C-alpha cells in the first residue's frame, strides 16, 4: 500500500512516500522518497530524494496547487522517480494543525471535514488555510486516492476541563473558544505508543511525561495512554522556553508592552519570533550554538540553556504530581534526540524525583531509542526519536484498509 504524507505550510510543502507493508501499519514501512518544496509563491525550489538519488530543481509553483503538481511530477519523472503511475498511490495523509474541539481522531478529508478545518482557521490562521489548500490540490490531482487528515490537536482532546479551561470569563470560552488545545499531538502520540512498546506494557496502562524538545517545544502528561495535561495552550506560544517563542509569561506583560507603544503586530512578532533561546542568549535559537558558546564562557548563552532546562524540569514536577506514578519521562525532538548536554541537564534537574543519569548511555544514544537513566533510578528517562510522518502514514493506512475491505 502506497501512502503519501503531505505537510503543507504557508510557503512550503514537505512530503514523504511510504510503502506500508501491512494495512494496519503493523510492519515498519520503508520510505522510498521524500522531500520539500520551498518558497511556494516565489522562487520555488524542490529538493527531492529517493534512496541514493537526489533531484534538486527549480519549479514553477505560484500556489499550492502547482506545488503539489511539482511534487507528484518528481515521484513519476526524473532522477528520483519511484512510481510508474500516480494512481498507484492508495492514500494521502495530510497534516492539519487545528481541529479545535470538533476532531478527536484522524478523519477522511471529505467536504464536511473541510468545513471543520475552515471553521477552525481563526484559531490557526497561519496553518489551517495552507493545510486546506494542500488537501484541495491533492484531492484534485489524486481523485481516486483516500485522503485522510491527521490533526496536531487530536491526541490532546482527552484533556479534562480542569486542565484545558482557563479561569477567564465564561463567554470567552463559549463565544470565542478560548481554552487550551495543545499541539505536536501526533509526535506525543507516536512516542507514547513507541515507549509503551519499548517498556513491554499495554499502552492503556502506561503513564508518561512526553517532552517534544525541538525548535518548538511542548510536554504532555499521559495517563493510561491518554493525554491529561499539556504545556502549549490556545496557541503554540505557551509553556516551555522555545527556539524563538517565549513560552509562559504573565499575560499582563502583553498589555504593558501595548501601553508602552508597541502595536499588536510588534508584540506578536516579538513573542513568536524574537523571544525564547534567541532572546535570552542574544545570539541563536539553536541549542548546539548555545552549548558551544556556554562552554566558551558566554554568560547569556549559559542563562538561555539554564532557563530552558529549568522550565522542562518544572513541568515534569507538576505532571509527576498530576499522574501520581510515572513509567518514564520521554525526550524527543531535535534537542531531546540529539543533545547530550541538554539531556544531562534535564536528568540532573530531576534528581529529587530519583532520576540518576547513565552517562555512557546518554553519550551513546543518537537517533536511537533507549533509557538514559541507570537501572537503579526510581524515575526512568528515555530518549525516543519521534516520527510524525510515520504516524500519519499509519493513520491513513487504517482508512485505506477499511475502504479496501468495503470494496471487496
Ligand atoms: P526540530 O524542531 O525537532 O527539528 O529541532 C531543531 C532543533 O534541535 C535545533 O534548533 C537545535 O536546537 C536542536 N538540535 C538538533 N541537533 C542537535 C544537537 N546535535 N545538539 C543540540 N541540539 C540539537
């Protein structure tokens, strides 16, 4: 079964073609081709890889429809071609950021779902419209394929009201839908399923604190395989210190800065694109640069790293109490999967909860899964690489199998 996963951003289209051996996604698929088309609407360039072959080409992509056309073309023509015909694609999995309160699972991207995505666009104005463009373009180009939308918010729809409601006037919630939604749900779900597998426990009996630490960062408290609390909020700005996002701050800071003469746009830009590690360090949003600068004696870089780790540790403390018992703290994302010093800092910060670092395992794990705490540690910390595209492919395969069974 061939499944194409598409992640359509405002000016880019990322994609990965999966060959899922088993309809239920039980077998690990190999990935014959993947790539990214950048600068949709401008000087568009497609970077396409298929096995050893790479195909970088300038393409004419004034809009998402043309961009999807160029991606499909690369799959059947040129150096990286892996398909004889486009109609061999059985399913297309679309990453969609915001399903609001309406969508609790992956769903067939039909007209009704399209309307739900459109309705929730006010909550994700930068993401849902291009996601929708991608769905429209792919449905038009591949009318026979089964199109499935997989939502970033879906895994987090199990949060209880005490976790998702803000203590603000009721009508803000009723009329304006102001509440915590949470994001990175596909990643948190993937590492939850994978960690339960690694721990040889039924997922319904597994309690985890999953930490997606990349350029964007979020944490989820998972009880019995279901999300019960989460660090991002109504938008992805809340919670942890991120690459360029502030994370949690006193909301009155926004009012204060507006009163100091900044307009709404400038405050929004500052909190989303000029804050986080970049602001604290004054030099970079990349953890690698900051660790190197810290080791060279840069005090602002040291503060940025310290504040990042402190915020993660603080959330683990809170979620540990919420869960009562924790099978593992799970680190994933670019920093969680790769940064030996950041992981060391987090485990050291969790020493009061009984975490003891296994320095050799921490140093040896890159791109693979395993515990980085000792066997004697009463709190286990694991590194588990995430794979959102695989999760989307697996969800899509589920629907394709269902359709194939119906047609039999
Ligand atoms: P992501 O958003 O998950 O792709 O993560 C991107 C971030 O991961 C980068 O901005 C870096 O801060 C971080 N990162 C990636 N590789 C490393 C590494 N080897 N050491 C430290 N940080 C890393």
